C-alpha cells in the first residue's frame, strides 16, 4: 500500500509539473531521436561520448538554423509583398461586394419583404462575425508578438537541456533501471521503444503530409500567378493541420470570390488545386500512416479529431500518443483484456 501511495504522489507531482516542463520534455524526446546517430559515431569511430554528442548536436543546430533562417526570410518577404498588395486586395473585395449588392437590388423587387429582411439579418450577422474574427485575429497577433521573448527563453532552455540530456542519457537510463525489477525493466523498455518509434513515426507522417501539401499548394499558386505564393501555401498547410477545416477552407472560398470578381481562370484554378491536393493526400495518407505510425489510418484520424476536440491544438499529438500507448501496453502484457460478451 505504501508503495502505491508513493507512486500516486509522484504521478500527481509529474502531472502538476507537466505544463511547466514542455521544453525539457521536448529536449528529452529530441535526445532520444538523436541517440542512434550518436551511438553509431561512438561505435564506428571510437569517439568519446562528449565528442559524439558535440558533433551530432552541432549538426542538429546547423540544420535547424538554416531551416529557421530560410523560413523566416521567406515569411518576411511574403508578408511584405502581401502588405504592399493589401490595398489592392481590399479594393477588389469592395468591388465584389458592391457588385453583389447591385445584383441583389436588381432581384429584390420580386422577392417578399420577409425574405429580404431575413437575408439582410443574415448579412449583418456575417458582417459581425467577420468583424469579430478580425478583432480576435489582431489580438492573437499581438499576443504572439509579445510572447516572442518568452519563446526565445524557452528555446534556449530547450537547446541547453538537449545537450546536457544527450550527454547524460546512458547514465540516466542506468539510474532508472536500478529501481526496477527485471520484468518491469523489460516491459518498460518495450513500451518506451514502441512509443518512441510510433511517436517519431507520427511526427514524420505529419511532416511528410504537410510537406506534400505545401509543395503542391506552392506549385499550384505559382502556376496561377499568385505573388505571395509561399505565404499562402504556408497558411494552407497550417489550416490543413487542423481537423475539419482542411485546404478547402482557404482555396474554395478564395476560388468562389475570384469567380464572383470575374476572374474565372483563377477561381477554377484554385478549386482544381483543392481537388488535386485532396486526391493526392487521400491516396498517400493510408500508406504514410500505416508505415510510420504503426496504427490504422482510421484509428489515427479518430484519435487526432477527438484529441483536438478535448484538448485543443495539443490534442492533435496527445490523441495518437494515447492510442499508441494503449496498444503498446497491451502488447507488453501490462493491460490485459479479459472481458468477453
């Protein structure tokens, strides 16, 4: 009984500290990801642990630095281009709105007054929703801008923790194994191995799908002659990650507005681009998930959706992790299903 009380207290403390330990947990996950190449350097070139960790950590920093640099440069360039074209975009949107109003007035004489009042109330509701969305978007941008200094502090803690954890990872494993029996050690090793493999596979699967979506959207927007194609492709990828929304939430309304503005070529092209991205993703998704995640595409979809509904954005990752963890515990014999109907 005393042992279970101690375990319960430690679990409660870990859950309480979890929100404050995100950089450390990410550093631990990254250290586990970098461990195989570190061990390979040690075995093949007879390097000391510190030298192998320094080499792999430096390579990781170079790749991360170049990726962030090019991402920031592209985003800044695209945002500047968009800000320069924003007055033109707003004027075109105003023209479309005025044209729709004129069309509405030409047909409103033959429509009953009750229907007109109902439609006008609907238009006012949509206007209020758009105004509220713009206000919330502005507040969110201000919030994220003010959070940049804190992000850099967390990022610095993450990098320092990653280097230190990578150095002491074998010692940490030995320290933990001292408090575990042989049977528990084997089960825990199996759970950690399967969970790490599936977790890394999930991140890899999401990255590959997002990468395919980004390049398809970028190529399509460049063919259609969009000036800020990279920025819009990135927006499409971000929206596509969120459940329910998908690429159609950006491309379809954009295409409809373009056709209403008289640019049928752009409108049809955007809708065709949406269809192409959707078909390509639906073709490769089952293979990508089954190969990298180790669970069925249906289980992955349900876990992502329910995780987002219950926990928000973090649920996108927690949901599949829970499914993978349960399956791993079942395989390890920790959870046994004995119920039969």
